C-alpha cells in the first residue's frame, strides 16, 4: 500500500526532552540504537510505505536543530513551542500537512523503532475499511506496570483507555496496553481538539482524551491489536535503551 495515494500522512512526536533518560544536550528521539537515532528507523518505515517529505511531519521542540540537521529535507517540521501534551503535539503536526490529507497516523518517535511496514499498513487498511474516526494500535505485554490499559466490554468491543493514575486494582490486571499509535480522521480531529479537556490529574492535552471525545460524540472507534507484541517498545530508562540496542544489533546479525 502506498499511503500517500490513499491520502494518508504521518505525524511523529519528537519534541520531548527525555528527562528520565538524563538527556541534557540531545532530544530523546536522537538517542542512538545500533548507532542510529531511534526515530530514524520510524522515518525509514514511513518512507517504505510511500510517504514523501510533505507527508511526514516531525513535531520538534527540545534541541530541535539537532533533529533538523540530521533529517534535513527528508521530512516536514512542526515546532511545538510549549510542551502541552501529545494531543497538542498531534494537532500542531496536522496543521503542517497538505490539504488533501484525509487520515493521519500519529505515533511517538520514542517507541516506534521496531514497527514493520506491514504493521502500519495493516493498521491503516483496517482504519480505512471502517467509518471510524479513531483507530488505536494496542499490544499485550507481560507486567505492563505504568502503562495505560485498554478497556473492552463483555463482547470484546473497545470502549476506552484508563491511565495508570486512575486504574482500579482490577484494571491493573489487564495485559492489553495502548501503544499511543493512532490513526485519526483528520477533519474530525482538527475540529474537536480546540474543545478537548486536559487529562484529569495530569494537566496536559493527551491523546487518550481523543477517545473520550469519540465516546461523547457517539462516533465509531476501534482498537487493533499488534500481531507481534515485540514491535512496540517504549524507551524511558537506560535499561530499556540498552535492551533496544541489543534487539537492533541482534536483527543486524541475523541479516548477515
């Protein structure tokens, strides 16, 4: 699938500082995995899916010039002047896209380095095949700990995401998590964002609130589970950075 031909574009969130990783002079997404910035793997995957520079927006903030120097004209840039949350970053990024873009893949630049082109293609295919305004990619992992859990009803239908700050003891036992990777109907998202409330207890505009907006409006949404849970890998600690490096180096060895 050529995503551009389907009027699909991508917004990659890359404005974070990476405080938990001790980043002081480099953006989090520019930390290296197997001798390359982690976000570069994401950009490669999007290009394999047919997206051109005008259809890939990197939302930059902290130490933005380092990102721009590395990628040059391979992508389009949107600057998030204030760190107001992931939903705000997605909105800032969408505003830089060409007018003919109808659907937007939104993903983090710090947890998408292992996605395959087929995974994103499958996500988009299932989104386009429905009238959903929001499609969320999920994954099942052991010991989710501090990650938001996916909520489903008794029939298995997706009904929401609960953040770690608001989970009940029963919800902590759920092993299906939100990857933070979404596909949005662009017109819908740009319309609802200006009235989106902040996440309770966090004080920022987070992407999970888009799910609440869908429910309030009675629109359709869906959650699509990753076929290979190893493709989602969040990097928030030095141990996770080391593990990501080990995985990438292992893949390179297997290809030799």
